[in-house]
C-alpha cells in the first residue's frame, strides 16, 4: 500500500469517526482526480450533493462502488506535491472540509445566499466544519486544527477560525453528544451569526 493509499484510508476512517451517525448505511468515498480529470479543475478538492451518483460508473469500473453515500475528490496535483505529515493534514483536512459542505448543503439551500470571497463558506458551512473538527480532535487526531480544515481566515476575508470556534463554543458539549443531524438543526449561537455579519459588512465597506 502506498503512502497516499494509507493516508486516504486514514481520512476515510476520520470521516466515519466524525460523521458515523449521519453516514450510517451510506458509503464514504475519498477519491483522487486521476479517476476523472474533469471534476476538480483548479480546486484543491471538490464535492457535490450527487457526486456519488456522478462517479458511480467510474467507481463501478474500478470495482469500488459500495452504494450511495458521501464522495469527495482531491486534486491529484495537490496530493502529488505533498508527503508525510503535510500530506496527512491535507488529505484529512480537505476531506473534512468537503464533508462539511455536504452536511450543510440542505441548510445552504434554505439560507439566503451570501456572496463574497467566502461564498459557499459562510455560516452553515463553518458551523458544520467546526463541529466536525471538534469531533475529529476528540475521536481521531487531537492535533487537527480548523486551519487544516480551511475554515474562515484571510483566504475568505473573514476573522480567524479561532474567533469562530470561540463564538460557537456554547455548542461545544453538544457537538460531542448530539447526532450531527440534530446539531445542524439547532439555531447557531447569535454571537456566531453576528461575527459573520460583521466580517461581511466590513469587507463590503472596504470595497466602497
Ligand atoms: Zn470549500
């Protein structure tokens, strides 16, 4: 087994540890884009609500199809440039990042769309990603950070991930106790929503 295969196996285990309750009866696919080059383009990683079905025939032809579930694709270029701990952090972090998109698609489709450099990475996504990071730290790797999972911060022109973690801290205990579906149905703490709204307003104010 290659280092990459071992790392992908580890990431799949991390996803099952984090979201086993949501993924019960579903498959988990962490793929590298050499399976289908059209999918990833310039992104580091990618998912969609129907990526499992999009990839079904490719997976079947490789004998990898295990039924519907969560799928994400990592960029072969990105993965090929890394090794050791950096590879591990990227594969596990990006898989959890994509899982967080997948978990928050339903909430995103209900919410008012917020555009900006954070597009697709606003309140529903960040909330799912922080819950998942907390669970991953507890159940998989205590050293995993919200930076590894690429939440908030300068790339999205938002406050640092630590401030978002702090604002979500009233849910810290619940994040370890409740099933993920129930967690995502809770209203986010007011402070968490206010922090995002303040960041977004500040960004647009500077653009004027
Ligand atoms: Zn993303």
